[in-house]
């Protein structure tokens, strides 16, 4: 289900995939007046107002996969980690719960899941604060520091109403009902002041004490008291806790349960999900593509952004990729103890053998991958400030989907450092207000500076510090890069049968679900695309010629060659020859052959222009065309013109004598009656000629009785009566009889 609003770059992507201009966003649209909400359809990306596509092509796998990433799923995982589980301090049960949750999800996607325990780490003393009657801001599970000088209650804890004793420095500040309740006071950094406050609370009968920073929402400190108070839990929170409690108290009574625990030199937890490559079920040879995030958060912080967000993105990438059979090994790492000094990630890379490390394509570390804090931007930060394969692949993915906001500079401070240190290409992907040095060249040696969002490492790092839009961008860019690398890189070369690379040729692949549009070949006749472990038919089209390479098994990075037959078939047309003359009604047959040595002849058809085969039933000029096509789609045609004429017989001599002004009968036969319109338009005509040589001396002019006037038919003979002119006396004229079969006949008359 897609419900998150889209970043502008996603529109661009839609337009590219669909080839349609009218890609619209959908989701919740608020009408301006009345606040009416229109819920748009969910499901695949929609286009509205687009013309009905004639043949719908599937997108390439890069686009198909990114099109399935939905940050709403990431948000749900983040909520489970940051709200349902809550703060996940390294070495606490909550860090392990986080690992178990991530492991459970990965298992459901078919991953082989391992929980790694490593350590021990330093003793952790924490309070879990919950409420039975209030909806606690920031989440139902608050975490505070449990003073080693107070009581550790265990998970059951103590429950009571909260009273506010301000600074707790004088009796007057303690409400009358402090007895038997939980007393909230300001935390003082001065040990004596703090000690007085807690001692006063104990003397007023407090069952628990909360000391919270009045200003500066820093993480709650761990602290001691000069006078130990072993009978009650004493806990310390941040200023957000004090503000939230005081706001709740202003509205009425507030009941809290405080459970304090001391976890002595506990173990940290990593969760590693492995999805083996199809052909490498034991994981010994396949390239490894790894995504990492850290599970733990700092004391007191729900760690929604830092770094439940990273796991939310990892799990969504895992979900979508788990739908495809892959030839690369996919690893999803949830590391504990990052905040304690990259402890989990260091423990993990220590377990890798040299052979395993050599199989790594890279590690894409997601840490703080979508705060709404405005100045934050998406950065790819590397320990040495240099770009590397992992960074470059993220840039490439960003370019594929029209996002140009990714930048690269230098920073360690997250688990990518542990991978970098063992020679695995890695990068931290983070939404951060990072300020690079003036010259990018300095990113390497000195790096830049940064400002974190105000909620960073604070109790306020809650769901409010999560931007579904920015998570989506991270999914598209980083998830897009991971997906691209988890699939097989295939180079398709399009070649002509003569071995020439074919540039600009559209390439399609049908891998069982319909044809996918892979784009067009470059100047080198090549196209790069990624594929899961599949069998595909690859099709290349060039100027109407189509070549298909069938059932190609894709089982790794490989090359596919498609040869396009661009040689046209040949036609040998022996009858009719160009200019052939046939007598009306006489039997005539055409003779032609087509040949194609490469793909074979698909069609070879001879027709006259009117669609009938070679015919002699109508007089005049006819075109005879042979159309041939080979199986690749190359076509060729050859055209000849032939003539069908009447069987002509003249009953008049070539020259005769006559009298100017008289009518001269011209008799001829055409082998039967063919109507009276047997002359070509404008004929008969006559032209003055010299009597001795017959050379024309003036223009030809149509006779006065044209075409069918003056013509009659009787007993198998046509009789045309030529009316000569008186003014032609003492001249010679040539009579021109052009028939509608295209033939011409002549006689010359000497006029007295
Ligand atoms: N998510 C931070 C990394 C971070 C935060 C990088 C802000 C840049 C800006 C990480 O969880 C963290 O807090 N790391 C520690 C360092 C670590 C080695 C203990 C830090 O940055 O202080
Ligand atoms: Zn972090």
C-alpha cells in the first residue's frame, strides 16, 4: 500500500516508466473548503487521463523494484522499534528485542537469521517508565537513567501518582501528598544539591524520585548520590521528560510505573539475515551485497531516527528483494552497540573470514535516513571522504530516478567505519545538515562540519522525527542501488548479421511476465540492464527487423548477444518483364521467386496494382509488384509495368488520297466489340505533315468528332468517320489513332 506523498523526483520516474505525461500523485487530497478528504486509490502507481496504451510494456527490473518500495512499511517497522519496544540501549533487553523483531521479519521474507551475542559490555542501569492512565508523549516506554545509589526494582517496579516538588530544596516545595507517591524534581549537576533534593523526598515519604534536567534536553545522565537511597528507585531524565510530566500534571493526576534494572556486564546483540544466492545455497562463492543499520539507541532516546529509521529502510529493501530469485547473496545487518563505539559492527566484521570479505560487493549503511528537519540533505559519507563503489552506485541509482540531491563527503561515526576498516567498500547514508568544506577536494583530508536535528540523541527522537517522504527518497536511492547490485548485471549487444554494432536499437526482454522495456542500445550497440535469476527472451528491433534470442538463462553477471538479420530478401522476377506487351484475353502467367539465406522467406506475393494477380482482361498499362518479407521482418519489393493491348487489324492503308472537306471512313477491328470508347482521351487527332518526308509542320489537333462520336461497330469491324476540313486542301495530314490500350496507329492522307 502506498500512502506516503511522493517526492517530486518520483513523478519524473513515473513519467519515464510509463512514457506517459500525465502521471499524477495520489493519496490524501484535502479539499480547500469543508476539509473533505478524498482518499486516492492505493496499489501500483497510477496515471490519470493518459491515453489507453496500445501495448503495455513492463518496466525494467530497476524501476519495477523501486516502484515497490513503500516508506509506509518502513514507518511501521520504525514505530515498532521506537514506540512499541522503545529506547534500545546497548546491552539491555530492548536491544535484543529489536534484534528479535528484525530477525522475525527477515525470517518471514525467507532469510536465514542469526542472532549474534557479543561482549560483554559495560554495566547498564536503566529505568523503564510507563503509565497506566496517561498517553505518554513521545511513546509509552520512556527510558531514564537509574542511579546506582537507588533501588533496582526489577521489571515489576513501583507504581504511584506523581507530585512536583520543583527543586526539592525546601519543605515548602513538597506537596502535601508527597507521601507514598513519586516525586519529580529538577536534576542538578551539583552533587550536593541533588543529594539534598533526594534526601528531602525520602523524608517526605516518596516511593520513587525522578530528577529531570530543567533545561537543555540532553540525554539523561547516569549519576550517583552521596547518600545512597537503597529503599527507592532514583532515576534521571531529560528536560523533555520534565516538560512532559509537568504538562500532564497540569491536566490532572498522573500515574507512572517505574521499573529499574541493573544489567551487569551484559552482552550486546546483532541480527544478521542472509538470503543465499540461488546457485550457492551454502554461501561460498556468490558476491555479497550488504545493508546495515544499528539497532541500539542512546540512553533515554527512543531512537526513531537514530537509528530505527535505518532498519525500517533495510527491512523494506529486504521485503521487495525477497520476491526475486537472485544470484547474489543478500545480507541485512542490524548491529547493536553502535552508540557505544561501533561495537556490534566491529564484532561482526571480526567474524568474517578473508574469503567472505573478498566476496563483498559493498555495505550500504543506513543511519538516520529521514528526518523532517528542513536543512538536512541526503549524504553519502565515507571515512576517508572519497567516493567508492557503494557511493557511486547510489549516485547511479539517484540518476536513474531523477534525484539530484545526493552528495558525498567525509565522516565516520557509524558502522560503515567497521567495514571500511577491513577493506569493504562502505558508506554512511544519512539525512543530515552536513556542511562540506568550500572545496569538495578537501572532503578527503579534512571533511566538513555538521549540525544535527534538535531531537538527535534526545528523548524527543520520536516518530515526529521521521519523514516518510525522505525515507522514500532513501529507499529509492540507496534501496535502488542495493537492488541494482543484488541483481545480475547483463550487457546486451545488438549486432547486425554483418557484425556491425546496432546503436539506438530498442531492447526488450520477456522473462515470463511479459515484455519489459529495457531502453535502447548506446553508440557501441550495447545496453546494460539488471535481472534476477531468470530465463528471458531478448528482442532487438532495428528498422522493422526484429531478432529474438530465446530462453537465455541469466544466472550471474553476463553478456547476451542478439544478432539482427538486416539483409533483405532477394526477388528474381522473370515474368512479366518490364514493358512486356500482352494481347487482351490471352493467357499469361507471372513467374518470380524470393530468397533469404538468414532468417528465411516469410512471404513472397506478386500482385497487380488492383490487387489481382497478373491479368490480361483489361487493356492498358498495369503494374505488377512482388512483395517479399523475411522472417526477421526485412521487406523488399520489385515492380514492373506491362501492357495489355487489343488484337489490332487495320482495314486502311498507311497512306491514302482524299478530298478536303470530305468524310473518310477508317475501318479497323479489335477482335470483337469493346464498346465505342476505344480511343484514348484527345484522340483521334490529326497533324499537318510535309507530303514528301511526313515531317510535322504544325501541332496535332483533336478531330472534330472525338472518341465515341463518329464511331460505329458492325460485323466485327469498327468504322470511324473522319471529317476532314476544306481548309486542308493541298496539304498532307497524319491521322493519329491512339487507343485506350495505349497503342497508336497512323495513316497519312493527301488532300486535294
Ligand atoms: N547516527 C549517529 C551518527 C551521526 C550522527 C553521524 C550525527 C553524523 C551526525 C551515530 O549513531 C552516532 O551517534 N555515532 C557516534 C559515534 C560512535 C562511534 C559512538 C557519534 O557520532 O557521536
Ligand atoms: Zn546512529
